């Protein structure tokens, strides 16, 4: 049986592992988000992110950072469980917890990927908040097209309507 917790690394360890992999010639990819109520839309963007390189590092927002930008009733799923579910996915190589509102900048600075992936709902890479960090480290931005109806907020709304 695979132990998914082996692929969940503190940020410092993820940075060291990334340096080793980069030195071995691997193409590194990063993506970040809360990944709360994991669903097919998450899987699609993670698979597309993985296709951009050899190794995918997922920067997952901590419970505290999710509450900062999504409100006091989020996340629905605790960070330990979200991390384990992400780490169990075949397309995800490493998961690291980010306890900062600027999660994208934190993971880019720590991992120094070749490619950083974001959803197209944030516009083109030049429009991303983290674009200056991408430029600073020579990282390519890649925008995955968002699939309609595949968003956590849509799922939560549907559940609330069913419960009403």
C-alpha cells in the first residue's frame, strides 16, 4: 500500500527536493490553490498541469489562508485531508502546505519551477498577481481553460439547495 503522506512535504523540504530534481534535468511545474471539496475540475487542471513537465508540485493553501480569502465557513475539508487526497492522485508528485495569502509567489520562489499553472479565469499569465515573480525567476506561465460547472462554489451551492 502506498503511503501518500510521504509526498506531503514542508515548504523547506520541497525546495530542497526541487533543487535535486532540477539538477537531475527534470522539468518542474507548480500550481497552487485551496483544492477544497476535490472534484473533476481540480483533477482536470492538475492533469493538464502535470502534462507541462516531469514533476508537479502542488502548493495547497492552509485552512487559515483559505479562510482569509474565502470567508469564515471555508474550507469545508480540513487541510490534512485535502493534502492526502491531492498526494494520492497519480498526476501529483508533491504537495506542500502554504500558510500565506500570496501562495503562488511563495511556491514559485521556493520551487523555482520551469512552468507555473493557473486557471484561465485569472486571465493570461501577464494579468496574474504572481506575474512579477514569474518574470523574476524566468518561469513560463500556463493558463488552463476552465470547464464550466466544475467549481467548488457551484458544488457547495448545489448541496445547499438540496439540503433546503
